[in-house]
């Protein structure tokens, strides 16, 4: 049920990306996530974070059991132990996304009610497309150069935006060829993933070129290093920069934004929708 960048039903909930932006909250069940540093690793803390995010207005909750960055080995069984209990609870509150690059994990979380598979490896394992094909789940295809959990020092691009667009077009075609429907696909240019700050800023300025690929575009900019380096601020002082990046990306075509500070991001997104004429004011009193 879709016109690709318009109406979709995701996790049993309706979205119209022609005039709506989904706010994706981040809940990491990892001891070494780049921002949370294990704050929601314990199951009770993760479930508390799900409830807090839902109450703050999150449209999606993205659950991760393995960080993209290098770190200790996490087996597929361990990853499932981390994410499945959260999926089973969160699915009744909001759309649930699972950040995983493993087809075996994706298959199990879809059975458990996950509405989105967020593959930050960009279909490095094409079997991920086979798992999603024939289901109602969405598939986020993200640009990255390195395999998850590995370093890619000093990445080099001739034209970062053109190369990211070409990668995403090619990986989308892989998904389509393996039976994923067009209305299941979301694309993510991978802010900061195997990119330095100059690359990410250039990519963000030209984000409309990525949106032109024609699928809903996810911008995962929250608290990332390109914000810290642009502003010279430490990681936990990047909220203002994050909100500026969120609004900038929406203006250039992003329709899903992945964030840590849900309440502030929801306000920024809903205000942006109102200014774009997509959302009616909550009430009218001033000068009425």
C-alpha cells in the first residue's frame, strides 16, 4: 500500500511521507554504543526507554543489539537475546525497527513483530533481502564502505554525494531483484559512516540528490561527530546542532529522522511540518 514516497502502512500504522516525518527513537541494548554508553543495556532500562520514547511522541523505535563501530564480538544468539524482548514489548506501543546486518536475526525479529529492518551494512549480505521479501517489513538500505565492526580509516571519495547515490541505487536494485517490493524500501545515506566531517557536510548540503532516488529517506544525524567537529562541542552538548541538522535534512527530503533526544526532536519535526503547511496548529488563540 504505497506510492513509494507517499502513503505506507508500516508495523500496522499509516504514514504519508509526502507530508509527514517519522521520528525514530534509538534504544540500544549494547554496553558500548557510541552515545548511550550502555545506559539502556539492561533490559529494564531498555523497556523504560521504550515507554519514555513512546510517551514523548516517537513514531518508530529503533532497537540495536550490536553497534556498527568496532568492538567485542557479539554472536547472533547474543544479539537476539538483547533485541527480541524489547521488540515483543515495544510492538504494541509504536513501530519497531531493529538495527541489524544479520539475516538470521532479521528473520526472527520480523516473526516477533518488528516492522522495519535497519541494515546499516547496505545489504552486504544479500540474503537480508531474501528474508524481507514476502513479508510486510520495511528494509532500510544504508550506505557504508566497511563491513560492520571494522575500521575504514581516511575514507576517500571523488564526489561523495554521487558515489553514495550510485551505491544506494545499486543496492536497491539488488533488493528488488531478490523480491523486495518497492514499497518496502527506505534509503539512508549513512551520515558519518565511513565518511569524515567534510564528506558528511557535503552530503547533507546535497541531500536532495539522494531523495531524488525516490524512496523515503532516513537521516541518522543525532549527536554525530560531524556536528561535534562543526561546532567544537562534546558529544552530550550536541542537541542544538542535532536539531538544526534534523530540520535541514527535512527541508532537503528526509522523511524519517533517527534521534536520541526524542521530545526535543518531536517538537522540532512537528514545527517544521507546520511551517511547511503539512500540519494544522494544535490550537488557535493568538489574535483570533
